[in-house]
C-alpha cells in the first residue's frame, strides 16, 4: 500500500513541485518503490497461498493524496515533504517490526533489504525539510 502511495504522490510532485531537489527525490521514490513492488510481487508468487497486492489506495492513503492535490502551489512542497517524512517513519517502524517478528522468512529478508532504502528516503526527506 505504501508503494502505491509513494508512486502516486511522487508523480504528483513531479508535476507540481517548484523545487529541483523535491523533483529529484520524487523521481527516486518512483524508481525505488516500483522496484520494491516488483520484488514483493516476485516473492508473493513463490508462496504456497496465493496473495495479491492491493490495486488501489486505502482510505488513509487516499486522504493524503487528496491533501496533496488540494494543496496550493505555495504550500505543495511543504505538504509533500512532510507527508514523506511521516509515511517513511511509519514504514520504517513496520518493516523493522516484521523483520524482527514476522512469520515468513522470505518477507523478513525483503524487509532487511528494504530497511536501509527506507531509512535513506527518510533522511532525504528530513534534509529537504531543513532546506525549505
């Protein structure tokens, strides 16, 4: 779900952002989160029980997207960066928890690989917030 949000919110940022650093970050989010989605799809295909990824955002993530779409041009970059900080913070917490306590070894391994990427994304978002 967070990959869907990251990709959609970052596409909006590519269209609406006035800051080159935010646009570069958005391009990186699209690339990295498309990659993790593909890795997750591949891993899910190897499970005994068929599992599919969500095709659309849940209500919470849709609220965030709607908030971005409704942001004024003046406030867009601030909202996008703040959302990125928050969403990556939550993702880091969830991934760490599953890495340490999850019941699927393949998914735990994926969490181990994804965690440094998510932490780097959070750091990038924090740096953009300081630069604003």
